[in-house]
């Protein structure tokens, strides 16, 4: 360790506080994001897109769901600029505020019955705000963790913000299970669905309190001390690191495809085409997410030992094989669906655990916030924005086998991109495998 490293090294107490801040922040962000995903299936088609047949209303709801993924790269550029110029801490606070206020606003929106076509327009605007905020959240939270990591522990530290995804999903799904279990259907559609959106204000307050108490990351402090900040991080990124950006986006695509086939599309298909109830499916998803959370640290430990990209490639190959199982598992009733969610989420954990460190690694600290955020959020456009829509259309037109082939094709593309990333050099000139 150099004298510079010793100067900026965080204390153990500070490191624990930073890791908790990265975890609590992404938990809140993903809770906000997932309550929208659940409501897009259970609530929004009836309240914001009435007057059409149920299938068309569901597809319209999925379109608003997709808006956030196109907003995320915009947020990545804006928040990434300030994250690389001003600092990780202040930018993360602003991203959390943007996401939180957009989510609370959704819970207060009038419905189509109250204001007509203005209702879905307002919903789309708020959804854009969610995506814009999350576009700046993920990259900053990952850097908050990985830029405080000791050598050889990048994946382990980077998995703490990743754990926010399953925790946020458990909280959001648990909220809807409680609401739908103890409320009459009419009350739930009238006002009960608003509770998780408005209640997120409490979580946002906690997240802000934690993040305001942390210090700037050591690596950004060194960038400032050495006067290495660039004037326009996004221009530097596209001028010097566009290859790493493109490969990173393709390398993260399947992570998004499989997740939204397990969550939004899986819930929609099971409650629609299979005629099962929310009470049947939401607990199965919740069990599956337990596997998701359990395999994130397992994969992170493996990545620190054998290489981030190697573990990601193995996970992607596993997801490709999983694609061939979708049709038989859905045709096997509730036991098959339990296996579908448990196995799928376990594979999701294997790819999600090392993903944060792998995406941050090719970029130098001066443009790392922008680079990691852009790669992750472009992967969201490619893999998640249209996944529920595409899978629904494929399933209705060609059967569930086509949905499986869609996932397998995405996994093949991602595996090839990850293999190409092993040929890149990271910011220290080392192989990135």
C-alpha cells in the first residue's frame, strides 16, 4: 500500500457506515422501483388505461413501465457528470431525492376516472422521474462500496449495494401481499395500492439521514488531490472508453432479461394466461427472491477468488440453459412455478453479485461514475425495458417455448460480450477477467 493509499484509507467504522449506506440506499431505490413493477400488473391497467380490452390495457401499462429504462441513461449522464466532478456523496443524495419524490407522487396521482387522459400522462412523467433518479443511484452506490474496498475484495464490497435489489423486492412484494390479503378488492383498487408509494417517504428520510453522515470515497479524494477531474466525463467516456461501455452494456443485458421475466412477466402470465390468483404467485416470487439474495454473496466470494467475468460467464451459460425450462415449468402448475422462481432467481443472484465490480473496473476513477452508470443503464434498455412486452407478445403468438428462446438468445449474446471483456485492460492496466 502506497503512502497515498494510507492517507486516504477509511477507518473500519467508516467502512461499515459506507457499506450500510450503499445497502440502505439501493434497498430504498429498488423498493420504489419494484412497487411500480407490481402495480403495473395488478393496478395500473384498470385505473389508468380503462376502456380497452384487458390485454391492451396490460400492454399499455408495460409501456409506462418501460419509460423508466429509457430515462435511466439520461440520469446516468446527468448524475454521472456531477458524481465525477463534484463527488459521489452529494450526487447520491440528489439521486435518492429524485427517485423518492417521483415515487411518492405516483401514490398521490388522480386516476383516469378522475381526470381522463391526463392520468396516464402524469403516470408516465413520474415513471420517467423514477428512472432518472435510479440512473444516478446505482453507479454511485456501487462506487461508494467498491472505492472503499481493499485489494482483492472489490466483488465482496460491491455486492452490498446489489443486496438492495432482493431486499427491496421482498419489502415491496411483502407490502402487496399484506394489502391484498387484508383488504377488500374494491378498497385495494380505490386507495390501498397507494400506501406503499406514499410510505416510501419514511424510507427516503432514513436513506438521506444515513448518506449525509458518510465521507467521500478515497479514490475520488485522490482524483481531486491529483487534479485529475475531467471537464466533461461523458465526452471523455465516449472518446476513450466506448468499447468498454458497449461490452459492459451487452454483458449486463441478460441480468435484466431474466429478472423481469421472473418478476413482471412471470406475475402477469401466471395471473392472466394461467388464471392463477395473486395470492398463489406473490408468495412463490417471494420464496424465489430468497434464493436471489442468498446467491449474491456466494457469487461475489467466488468472483474475488476466480475472477468476476469468469463467474458472470458461467452464470450466463446457466441462464441460457434455464431458458429451455420455461415452458415445461410453467406447464407443471404451482410446483413447476416454484422451481421456476427458485432456480431462476438463484441464477439471477449468480450474475448480479459480481456485476457491479465488473462494470466499474474498466473505467478510471475520473469517469467511473458515468461509465459504470451508463453501462448498467444501457443494459437496462436492452434487457429490461421491453422484456415483459416482448415476452408477452412471443408467448401469445408462438407459445412459451419462444419466450425461453428469447432468454437463451440474450444469454448467448451476453456470454460473448463477457468473453470479449476479458480482453480489455482495467484502469490499472491489468486483465479484467
